[in-house]
C-alpha cells in the first residue's frame, strides 16, 4: 500500500550559514516495493556537521547534494514491506536514506538492537564512534603515558574519543568545549582530567596551564584558534588527527583565513599531521562494535544524545548542532512523525 512521506530537500546553495530559505520540507507518495526493494520506516536519523560541505557546489571529500531531491544521511528504521529476502518485514536496519520519513531501498544493513538502542548505530556505534576509535588506534596510535588534547570534546566524536583515549592508557586527557556546563560534563561525566572553555578566551594559555609539559596527541574537530594552540603546545614528534573544521564550517572556500600561524612549528618539532575519513576504515568496524558494545554494557563507555522530535524539526536540529547547542550525538526521533 503506498505511503505518504515527508522529506527535506536542498533548494539553494547557502551563502554562509544555511537558513530555511535554502531548504524545503516536501511531501511525496511512495509506491509498494519493486522486486529487490524494501519499504523502510525511518525511526531515527542522524544530523552531522559534514553535511554543510555537501551543500556547496564543486568537489569535496563527498559529492555535493543535488538540488530539489531528498537530502541523504545515516538513519535507522524498520522494514514494513519487502520484496527483498535479505530485508524481511520487521527487521531493524541502518542505511543512508535519512532526512525523510520513509524510503524505498534495495540495500540496508540489519542491526542488532537486542542490547542497545537503535539510535546508537548513528552515534557511538556508527561512523562517529568509529572515527574516534580509528583516529586514536589506527592513525595517531595513542599509547600508555600520552597526553591527549581533544577539541569539540562534548560533541559526538570528541566525547567518545576522550573516553577511548583513557582506555588506551593516556596519562592525561584534556578536552575543550563551549561554556561551563559542557566543560563540567567533560570532567564529571565523560572522565576527562581537565576541560578548557574556549569561549572564555586565550585557548593557548589555558592549554598550557592544563598540560604544562605539552601534549603528545591532538584530536582536532575544529581547526582555527584551537589548532594553533595545539601546535604551540605539542611535543616533538607529536601527532595531530585532522578530523573536522567546525571553526570555518560556514565560511566560503574563497574567504577561508590563512593557515595556522604556528604551522612552521610542525617542521621544527617533526609533528605528524594525519587527515582521516572513517569510510576508509569500515573493515575495522566489526572489531570496534564488539568492544564498544561491551563497554556500553559495563558502563565504562558513556554515550549522550541531543534528541529532536519530528521530521519537521530536523533542520533546526542541524542548525542547533552547528551553533554548538548539542552534547554528544545529535539525532532526530521520527516516531512522532510516523504516528501523525
């Protein structure tokens, strides 16, 4: 039986911060599944910073979004009709047709929700958790005794990275976040040794006070002033993981500021800079999932979510995340949408 579904579309390339004028919430009717397809009711969808780069025209590390078609992103849903034996009715699956209430898909990955919440596969058990794990284990190779500094540490990747750094034997884990409530959470709930409120100014001085002997590893989700501060504090042969650039996320390519003023220090200190994309490490995901599920079960890994309800609030969820109003992973619950 055909279903009515609402979906978000990009209708204009943003100039700076995206606004509601750049998107629309359209209503469509989906037919019954064709052979090989399944009809999936999306129950949860992910909201991620990388989406901003895909709103621009031109090449990026992911292709740009097309105009006037549904946006895409990670989602978890339930198969409600199927003409695909691999996707039986009732199966809970993850896929990349988010930003809509329903989708017709020929492929989706069944997930085990017997011991974890479905939305965990969008955060701590998804690419954000994998990014933190791979960045620390495969890329920077954090080891016993390291001093680790993580920016955007109250976010989806950073909050997991801080906890994993401790599991890998880091001697000191420092996080930066915006505001006293977030910095409190880093220490009291996520187990960081120290937290820096970057909004209070002079990040370099605050980092020097937290790590007077310098840092071995910097997990960079922000760029800008915090990358500068980290390069000033990093020890010889230190490692920098370049995972995100929130400080310039809404800046047009032609208007980007010059590189960090401390960049020459990389040469003298023989610092290694590593860029990374979790998509290059999907072979590691089963091993990570096996460990992470155990850590979640025994309470040694905590995952926090900022939840918005309803497909109609998905764009506000994105905007709030970019403004730094989230803690942990930002997700949208579509249960109210599907009940309406």
